C-alpha cells in the first residue's frame, strides 16, 4: 500500500485521483495485516481500489465532478463501497468523472480533465481517457490500484475501459445496489468494475452484488458465482454479431476489431453467427430522451438548501434556487436539465419520453430474440479509438454519437464487458463488447476470459 500510495503521488499530474485518501488507506491496510495475521483473510484483503466520485463515501468528500457538490461530505456510505471495505479492500482515493456522469471524455468535470496513461506512454498528449468513469480507467491503466468502481448509465465503464486498454464491466441492471450512488438516470444507472482481468472483475462483483433492502430495484433472486465460468474453452460457442453494427456503422477502427474477432474465432474455434437487432438504429435517440428526462428530475434536489454549494447575497428563495443552480452546474449539465425538462413537460411527454420508452421495449425484445440463437453477442465498444480532448468540444451531438455502441445494453438492462482487442494505427487500444441475456453475467465473464 505504501508503494501504491507513492505511485499515486508520483502520477498526480494525470488528475485521475481528485481526493486522495492515503490516511484511510493506511488504516485499512493495517486492519488487513491484522486479519491476515489472525488467519482470517477476507476475499479482497489489502487490495487497493479507487472509487468514482459519485459513490457516497462517509466522511470523504463526494463531488460527482461538480462544483455544486464541491464541498459535500456524505454522512453515509454507499452499499457497494461498504461491501468492498467489509471484504478487506483498501481505498486509495476518489477519482475524476464527467460532471454527474454526463459525458464520454471526462472533460466536463469541474476538477479539470484527466490524462489517458496509455496514450501518454505512446507519446500522445491531449488524448481523453473516455468517460464518464475516465478517472477510474486512467487509475487502473496507470497502476493506481488493482481495480476501480465505476458507474455505467450509457457506456461510462465500457468506453473508458476500451480507451485505456483495460477491462470494464457493467453488470445486469439490479445486480448491484444503487443506494448511495449519486443518481444520473435511475432506470439506466448501474455500478460496475474496471480492472486488468475478467477474474479481478468477477471477484469484485461477487463481493459487491446482491440484494439490498435500501434499493427496491436490486435483484432479490439467486445468481451464480461470477467466477464459475473463468477459464472456459470457447470451442463450439456461438457468438452473435449484430448485422446492423457490422454493415451500417462500420469505421476503419471497428473494422480492425471485427477482423481481430474473426481471427480469434479461427484460433479458438467458436462460431460467429450474424444476428439482427432491427430497432437498434433508434437506440441512441431513445437513450438520450430517457437519460436526460430522468436526469432533469434527479437533479432537481440540488437547490442550495440541502446539499453542497449555496449562492450568497440572494433576495428570495426563488433567487437562491436560481443563483445556486446557475453557479453550481456546468454547461453540459444545464443543457441536459433543460432538454430533459422539455421532454417531460405537458404536451411533449407523449411525443418524447413515452415514445422513447416504447422504443426501449422494442430494443429489449430485439435482444431477447437475437439471444435465443447464440450464447453471447459481440461488437466493437466504440466507433474509434480514444479521441483528442479538442474533438467534439463545439458540438454536443457529436459527443453523443460516440455512445452509439454502448447505450443499447443499458436500455435493455443487460450485462456487458469491454475487453481489449486490437489497436489503431497510432497504437491506441480498441475494445470488443461482449453482452449476454439478463443475469447471464457469469457467461459474459467466462467468454471474456476465454478470449485470452
Ligand atoms: N456518455 C453517456 C452520457 O453522457 C453515458 C454516460 C454514463 O454512462 N454515465 O450520457
């Protein structure tokens, strides 16, 4: 732990960790030493983690990357982080993210941008680590801890994992409790893990998953040990590739991933089967209507009274709300609150929110149908490798288009993992997404592990 804390300090320029917790880490490490000496080692004893800054951590500042929560210190701990500490894990610090999880580059954080360590190693500066869990991906890629907790509403774990050349998994909706996680879009938000192997992801998910009385959407049934399928042989497996992604949405970089998948199929003797997701062309639009609508409602709570930033010198309560929110939220968050409020308003609700929910149902059914004939589905995680921090900065819709391959599984609540596969001409990593049916998380992990 001393070594890894020294490494965190040495890599402070990366701006992955925005609130270091060295003192807590040393206390937890001492407790781990004691547990080991007693012969009572727990599953994650002494394993260093970083935590995305939208998990509430008791007594430790939790900002969600926003000025409005700059000085917010929760008096409670999220269920999933509590489960990590109970299993012996060690917290190195809280890591950077796009403000409230809204973004794909970690450039919308109030605390500044985070570097992409894989790009920096190649001598490429100014390349984003992806987002919104960019701090988590950069920390893991730079060796600041073994794994990181992230959240994924529309790709925020898988896309940064792909951009930084590591593994990242969003489990089935409901597998991890959302209690104590700062909400973005509640029907889509899921906690998950970024790490350097499917085994590390499975071991961590085994600890943090499961029913929680404090989250009514947490899954209450039994699910298998998530390490059960590690080391499996992929021979004879059927991997479905959605033809809409393959034919209509191909880019030079996705072609590299498709080719690498074909090569793996020959080497490992699994079968590639073309499947169809007929309504997938509407996924991005439906996602942005649903996510922004839910966000506009969730973010109504930041009014300057209960949490964080409060405007000074105000004349009335309305003035307090207005000034606090004007000062506290960044431009992207304001844009999304306005769009979401519009989509939910009387007269527009049917046209936008309700229609998006219908499309969501159709896409879920498309996935269920496609998964009847194959074991898992696979496709490239992103349209391109990690992009420059300057790209997409003038047109928000361009940034939204980056999420075209990641949002569909959130709409359907499915488990999905991005695994590193291939690289672009500059040497930047690319990723393949493996997705399966609801609660088939162990299958996703098994196939990801079988690839290498
Ligand atoms: N980039 C997507 C968005 O901005 C996904 C973000 C996320 O998963 N939190 O909404």
